[in-house]
C-alpha cells in the first residue's frame, strides 16, 4: 500500500527576528481529517507559525510540507491546497456577501464554469441564504465570521488554517461556528485552528501547546491529561484563599496550585495525599478548610502545568 500524503508535516520550523526567536524548532505532523487546536498565550508564536505554513513568511530554519510540497521551495504550488482565515477577517465591507465570495473565487483561481456552483455550496454550508445581497459592513460579527470561513473554502482546499476565528463573537455564534468546523472535518477537510478557549480545545482531535516559541506538547486531549496530570484534581474551599494557594504550591506532592473562582485548585499526587491529610496539613498552618472536592481535570490544568515548567527552565 502506498504511503498516504500527509496534509501537514513540520520539521524543526524556526523563525528568528534578530536575537528574538519567535518559533523555536517546532516539529509535528497532522493526519487527514483531523482538527488540530494550536494553543498558547499572545506572543507564543502561533500566528507566526501559521504565516510560515501558509508561505506568507520564510522560516529561518526547518521545513514545512503541505500535501508533500515544501512550502519554502514552492509556496505558489501550496496555495491551491490551503485556505486561510486570519484573525481580522479579510473581508471587503463595501462589497456584498456575494461579491466577496466572487472576489475570493477569483483570487483562488476557481474556474468560471465552477464558480456559481461553488458559491452556492458555500452559501448553503454557512447558512448565508437571504444575506448574499447585503453589504458586508452591515452584517453582524457572527455572519462576518461565517462569510470569512466561506471565502477561505471557496476553492475546496484539503487543509484549512483558522487563526483565532472565534475571538470577539458571542457564545452562540462560537458554538455554531464549531458545528461548521466539525462538519468540515467529517467531510475530510483537515482543520488547523488557533484558539484561546480551552473548551474548544477539548473537542479537537489533537492539541498542541505553544509557549515562548516552543512546542511543549502535542497529543489528544485524553493523552495530554494522562501524560501530564498523573495526580488527582481537587478544589478546596479554604481561607485565607491567596495564602492557601501560595502554601499549596510549595508543598511536596502538589504538581500545581491555582485560583479557580473562590476555590483553591490543585493537581496532587494521590499516593502522597488524601483529603484528610491535606486538610490536617493546612489546619496546622493556621488555615481553615471547609471542604476538599475531587473534580475533573481539564486542558487548562495541562496548560498551566506546562507553562509553569516553561517558566522554570
């Protein structure tokens, strides 16, 4: 059986701006039809990575291949295989919804004989029926988001890059947008998406954590929790709260401690601690513990732990 060509293969990808390394020897592969969540705080290198993968920026070192094509060597050959939706939705407000779709169909060299059919598909997919004659500047953020996605898909690319596409839209629009992403993946499109929302990352096939230009982890959400969160996750109702978090973070067997609302949230080694032992230890330090409750660990716990390790190196 012939080896399947990967939608995306990245090896040692690096970008330096003078003495500053924005992306530091990042390597990963993406399988067909996967939804990849690319997470990290602002300035971690997410957008720089996407710009290199799309051929918009040359890497300092390393290689990236899309559908087996080296992006640096032949960026023009890569363009038909990718769609790119930027953070700011590169739409033309003075054009109608239909005119924007027609414009991008021309940019992506969609054959004239296929253009009308493609646009009809996009309008139906994005739920834009009845809005095609509206000026883009007059529609809401959620509809602009759907239009921007449609413009990135009008040429049917197998690989779609979405750079923080759900920032600034309401929760309902965000949920509906993700329904579209899941449908695209189900139909075979590979989706590479940067996001700040941990709940979105929980529903990705794979998640990659970027921090200070480095790729700290890349696995399924279940795999990441299994690898990095060996201990139990507990929420403590304890006072004084800030003092408790500081004390917990210094205790042996506590992988991390942080604030979760009005609770102290800890990832702990259960072989070293029980709720009763932890309560006694905190009481002995003059703190008052009302309750210790085991809770479900999350990707936010993974990210916090990895960021803490990154700060320590």
